[in-house]
């Protein structure tokens, strides 16, 4: 069978076969209904993962739902179903999947981060609920304090909400934790520039330039059940998302800053990225939705 890990689980539950007996040996017992359910679950889950990696979110979502019929509390299935639903333009369904995930495991950092990312999306078709996004990012940070993804996403929300001083502190903390974070250093540079501190702005712009050339992504969240890889649980984990933080509110502006920072011989550009951040900030502030934006 394709599901070697699941098969091992089933075989582990079978009594040892008697060796050294001829044709009269007793046949091995049939697998139990529970063992068959485990095999079927992993078949569905692994097929869903293959479809997701192949960018077929419609098929993947259907298979994750089928897997959840057999194990309604499986965290990877809930998480990736929600991500597929986001890709399919189904924010209400995605929110329900992520909320179910943190109901199953309130300490799921990736669940809180995913829910926060849903409420702090740059996509006009999705809600922009600053209060709920802030709540989820703070919870994610409280669970995985060493991860800079929730810190940067929280700072984005604070910038849009006009709390730039608090946002600056979060960004500078993130930059200290992960000096290779282009997102943290570039946004910190823009806030310093807006605050009338060009020396500090240039210092963070130089750090953003170094980070952009290092090609190091901001750390987001762990995978299966928020466990570190290794052991049986690590072998059963699905491949992580390319960007667990979701699309950032200032993602396009930061992409331009990253491209500018990679240009050899050019001085760090502050005016262009900072103007782009200010423009995007105004756009998001206009579309910020009240907490009831996503109906239950």
C-alpha cells in the first residue's frame, strides 16, 4: 500500500504470526474496523496533500473534508482545509476551519496566525477586521514567542490602526530576533522615516538590504500539531505552506523594497518604499471593517 506509515500502525496492532509452521498454520486475523479506518484516513489525507501541492485546491479541500469525516480533530486536515478554502475565495468557510482548529488545540500557534491573517488580508474580497486580527496575532505570539511572523503581522495591524509607536517597538523586536527579516527591517525603516529620524531610518534600510540579499524568509509557524519535526509525528506531517504568514497588508510595498535592496551599488531607497507604505496604509484604513464583517 502507498500509506506505509499507516500500514505500520495497522501491523503494529496485529498479533505476531507464528513462524516455522507448515500449511496447517493459522491464517493471520483480519484487520479490525478501527485499523481499517486508520488506513482509510491516511489514504485520504495523503491524497489531499498531493492535490494541494499540485495546486488543485478544489480536489484537496474535498479530500480533507473526507479525511475529517474519519478524524474530526486532525489538526493538519483542519489547517490545510482552511488554507484551501482561502485560496478558493471562501473566507467564511476558512474562518470556521481555523476556529475549529484552535477549538481542538487552543495552543495552536499556526491556527491563531492563520485566523489573524484571514482578518488582516489585503484582498478586498476578504474581511479587514483589525481588532480580531490583533487578538489572534497576540495569541500566536504568546504561544510561539520566538517566531517573528506574528510580530510582523501584528505590527502591520497596528500601523493601519494608527498606533505607529507600538508598531515600531514590535518591528524592532522582530528585527533583533531575526536580523534577516526584510519585512521587519523595511517597515521599521519607514516608520523611523515618517517619525523624522532619518539616521535610524537609514540604519534599518541598510539592514533590510542585507536581509534581502540573504534570501531568508520571516519565520512563521511550526507544522503538524505545532510540534517540531522528528519522530513518528514528524514523519506523518504534511509539507508546510510556502508562506504561513499569509499575504501581508504591506506585501506589495515590501516586495518593491526587497527588489530595490538587491540592486548592486545602489544606495538604500527610503522615499519610494515609504511612500508606498503610506499609500497602502491609507487604503487599508478606509476599508477596515467592524468586527461583524464576517457573518457567523
